[in-house]
C-alpha cells in the first residue's frame, strides 16, 4: 500500500474522469449560450443560480481543481529537482488552488 494517495493509477483515472466532465460541462454551457433567448445579466444570473446549475458548477470547480493539482504536481515533481524549492512551489500551488476553490464556492453559496 502506497503512502501517497495520489500515486499510480488513481491520479491517472482522476485526470481522465475530470477531463471528460470538464469537456461535457463546457459543451453544455456552449449549448445553453447558443440556445438562450437573451444574453443579459439577469438571464444569466437566473440560469447559473438554479439549483441544478449551481451543483453542476460546483462539481466542475472540484473537477477542475483536482485536474489542475494532479497535472501541475506531476510537472513540478518531474522538473523541479531542489527539494526545498519543490516543497515551496507545491505549497504555493496548493494554496492558490484551495483559495480559488473557496472563493468560487463562496460566490455560489452567497447567491442562494
């Protein structure tokens, strides 16, 4: 059993599943954009804050954050050889991703 949770097959599967969800969500958003009656702020605010769409956006953000973390983590582990710099860069990246996720969920929850 590996000490690292995101090692081996698991991150590969997470990358592929999150990529599929991200692609499908973007296609759904494009379809909604093209078939919308109006493109004003009130219409899009009403669309995004419906419970189904808020849930889909939340899942999209989680998938995007996992996808970005695994991809950037692999790049840093492959190309940053100094261990202290590697830890710093990974910590900075993790902080940025967590902050971005919290900010997005704050926006989604405040509008309910």
